[in-house]
C-alpha cells in the first residue's frame, strides 16, 4: 500500500517529507537523503539536473532534490497500485491539496472501517421490523446505528469528492449510484427516527450496494460486471424463450380451457402462468394429466413444449452464455494487462533521470518499492530488479519495467537453502530415515491400503450398528479401530513432515487436506466419547476416503478445477447472497403481514396449507415458507431456487395478496436462472481452460513458469549501484567473491496460467498497443520550460525499435 502520513492541515499542502527529512536520515534501503534545500525556481545543482519528470504532487512546495525524488517515488507507487487494483487513472491525485484525502480513503484501516459499516447496514435487517425475535431492537437504536454507518460511508464520498471533483464523479456511474442511494437512506433513517416507527422501506434492498463498493469486494464487482456484460445475449435468448412460452400458452388456452377438470388453462393469464411453471418442470405431469385423461394425443403438446423450451432453448442459452463468458474472460485479461502496462508506463516516467532518460536505476527502483511495498527486504528489491533487467544493462528499460507486476509475486530463497531442511540439524538422522521411508516406492501403496482398510472398517461398523443411535455413533467413530487408523494416519503425516519440513509439507493441498481431516476425525472421536449425542461429528471419519479420488486423473482434473474456481465461486456465492438479500427485503415488505395457515381453501394448493392445532399432515407445513423475517425469507428463497414445488408458494401468495404477486416470484426465478447459468458457464470455461493447459504444458514447462533463477554476486550489486542501507541489507546474503544463485517462486494462480495460455495473444495485444498508442495527458510536469524536465532526445531509428518477447 502506497501510504504516507497526511498533513495536519490540507491548506498547507502535503509537507510530510519536510518533517521527516528534518530528522535523521531514513533507515530504509534506497534512501539517499542529504537534507539539502534547493531553490526549485533557480537553476539548481547537479542533483537537480539529474532529476527527470517531476511529480505534480509537490507543485509549489519548497523541497530539496531528495524530497522531490521521494514524491516521485510516492506518485509512481500510487500509479502501480491503481494498476494493480484496476482503478481508473482519472481519479489519480493531481495536486498536493488532493493527496491527503486520497491517502485517507486508500488507507487499509479506512477500508476495514468502510467494510464494517457496510456489514452493519446489512445486518440491521435482522433487528428492524419485521425482525428476528432474538435480535429485535427498538426503533431509536437501529435508526441511530444506521445513521452512524451511513455517516462513515458519507465521509468516504466526501473525501473522494475533494480530490476527484464533481466532473469526474458525475461520470463515474458506480459512485453516482452509491451517492444517490446514500442520500435516500439518510432521509429515510431520519424519517424513521422522527416517527419512531418503520414505513414501507423497500429501499433497504439497496444496502448491498455499499458492501459491493468496498475495496474487499473487488471480485464480487468483477463477477457482477461479467453478469452485466453477458446480459445482451441472455436477454436475446430470454426474448426467444418467452415468445415460445407465450405461443404455447395461447395454444394451451384454446385447447384446454373447456376442460372443466383442468384448472390450469381457464384464462389466458392462468395458461401463461402454468406454461411458465412448466418451464421449470415443477408442475409436470400434474398440469398434463387432466387433459391426458381425455385424450392421449394431448401429451404431444406438452412433450413438444418441454423439448423446445427446456432441452433446446435452455441449453442453447447456456451455449451462448458460455461463448460470451469465454470472450469476456479473454477481454478481461487483455484489459487488465494493458491497464497495468499503462500504470507501469506512467510510473516509469517518474523514475527516470535526465542522465538516464530511458532507464530506471536500482536506487530509484528501491525508492519506488519503499512506498509501494515496504514489507519487501533489500534482498527482495535487488533480486526483483536483477530479474527484470534481462538485458544486463544496469538500468530497466520501459519494456523491462512493464513486467514489474510479474516479479512482485516472486518469493526468493537462496539455492543453498533448497537443501534438505534437516541438513546439519540434530534431527538429521531421524529426518533422513523419514525421507527414505517416504521415498520408498511402496510407501504410497501402504497409505492407500490403510485408507481402504479404514473404509472397510467403517462399512463393517455400519453393518454392526444397533438400534441405539448413541452406541451406533460411538461404534462408527470412536471404537478401537478408529483410534488405530487415526494413529497410523498421524504417523504418516509425521513422516512426511520430517521428510520435507513443515513449510514444504503445508504447500501441498492434499497434505493439508489429509492432516485436517485426520485432526477433525480425532477431535470427533474425543467429542463423541464425551458427548454421545453430538452426532454431527460422524461425518469427519469418512472424509479421509476422498484421498482415493486422487488416484484417477479425471478426479484430479476436477479437484484442480475447483482450486482454480475457488475465487470465482466465492464471488458468485457473495452475488447470490446479495441477490437473496435484495429479494428478501422486498418479500418482507410485500408479504410479511400475511398468514398462510389455512389460506387456500377451495384452491389447487389447499392441502399444502391445512393446519390444525391438534395435528397436521405432512403436506400441511408449507405455511412455514413465508417472509416473516430475514432468516425465514432466506430459507424460502432457497426453496424457490431449487424450483421443486415453487409454484405452490406462488399460488398461495397470489390467493392471499393478489394475482400480481406472481410477478415477484417469476422475476426471482429469472434472476436466479441468469446467475446460475453464468456460474455454470464459468465452471465449463475453467474446466476447459485447465484441460487445455494440461495438454499443452509439460511438468518441465510448468516448473519454468513458476520458478525463476537469478545469478548474482556482491561485486555485481555494487556495479548496479547498491549503496547505503541497501548495500547493508545485501551484504549478509552476498559474500564477496562468491557467485550466489537465488530461486524465485510464484504461486500457481489462474492469472499466471492465463499468461502462459494466452502468450501469443498477449504478444499481439502489446504490438497493437504500440501501433495505436495514444498516451493521455499526465499530471506529471514534463514541460520543456521546467528546469527539471529531461532533455529532448532524438528518436531511435525505426530499425532498432523491437519489442522483446513477453516475459513472466
């Protein structure tokens, strides 16, 4: 996070560096502070002439040359952070007065406060009328909490306005929607506090807007953006789908409306509702049977309808969405790559000097990282610079610096450190024996045999189970064989840890899974011995059997796809929760006052809502599916998502509240269908991507993709300009006269794999960007009238202008 302390007064501009540099020299790598003041209006000294493009964040401030460089480092770090977070550059601070507000809004603590306020607003629905009984609060309490949470969000918008300005905010749709929603909710909260009672507040359904707009929900925003981008083809297919539904509804009305015993087609609206429900197959074959009893030929109508809308059009819509989603994924990769290159280009212009106008030196690269990622050590900074400097020129060219985001993910270790962890350790004999046991060819076979034996043991225990549930549970999960297998599994985990070391052991997802389920099963056995009625723990012991699925390649592909999909699935889950919240609030406002007990006398769903104080049939519990509070509304909406018998609930509310209430349930079904269709398309795309990646990439290729080697020495570091605190940080790792090799490892994420799969496309995108490059005006001062601007250099001959191959 590029963050610095804000000034005590905004009118003083941003003078943090004047305060800091007045103290002793900063004990950070890359700092080369002399605390020498210069008159920026004059000619300056040699250091001034050495400075390149000047940051606009110190315009009008009296600073030394080193302080000017520090501001350049800071603004360059802000550009890189905007590229990383995919933020538009039009919100970049352009003056010293704007910087304090920008830094406050981008402070991690404020991000957490903003997230907390947004969550509090959403959770207030549990306390407001109609409230969950255990969480109900008086009106003055939840109204005051709501105003406080809205105030926190309002402060963020106020600070954003201070550096962005009305012109940019009015063009930023998300911020405008957030601001309008905030204003409406503040007015409503004030009205509630004044009246001391709630009114029809359907706008509470918009509260998730604040949560989605927080920094921590970037993945959710991207998924929502993909939904919106996929809407055009979905709407086209829905239009075609509704055309067939309407056509068959009209035909069904004329065919079956005279059938007295078939109440599904008595009117045009009844016919449309019946055919819409039949789209989900929830009322099939019930809707067909009365007419089918009159003539077997009527079955042709329903069969043709289901084949047309369900098996043809719905699958065709999935295919269209999948194609659109795949194209959007590729376009998203392209847009993010070019956006980050744009950020790197802007940062590059702030880091070059007049003496080296086409290269970033190590000193300036270290200064950049001191603001962008202060947690990096001096060794990390040097190795990243060395990795980027593929040409070996001692300075990073614009093309080399453009790959700066790729090295940020690398974690470095000396090649000597890759020796066994137990080398020269007192545990070496034991660890070496454990390593030999793990490397034994039959070790894995023994482990799988133990897992199979554990499964056979469980089957035997289930067959032996008596009528007493407590005794049966103890027999299954707390018997002697359970303790035996758990002990053996713990021994296996211990051997693997001793052989590879704890850190390496935990790098494997399967190892983490094995250890977790073994410890859970152990905990379950202990709890079941203490509390025999705690039956939920019986699920832990069978989980170890999942390791057997690793034996088959197809299952490995499935699990690998799940790992790649985990970020997307979490975002999709959040979107589903947001949609549930939206419809739950609307459902509570519309239907909370209706009691469904015995509500539907003389209707087709009467039996489902029959209720008696003394007894009730199995069907008569449908009255529990209601909207009396947020929790029950969530359960009701999930039942609607499953679509099994969802029309029963819709017909009940249509009976008690009016026929137009059906619109709510139909719209919810359409929303759910759209989101789930996109989720299915994302799963298909991820699985296809993984299969193609596996087919085109060998283990050796993947090893090269995820690891980088850097060979260096103390003498080379000195030649590249390592001095001061940076040199002090490197000295323990680079002995004089010795060449040292470092290995950089990057995580195996989908973004990294995409760059491998789209390598040809990436090269094409970069070439197109070079041909059509139109750099927008920057806030950086580079006028020839500026005494600190770099000199104009003659352009390079076209024959020498070649882009190096794209590197990871």
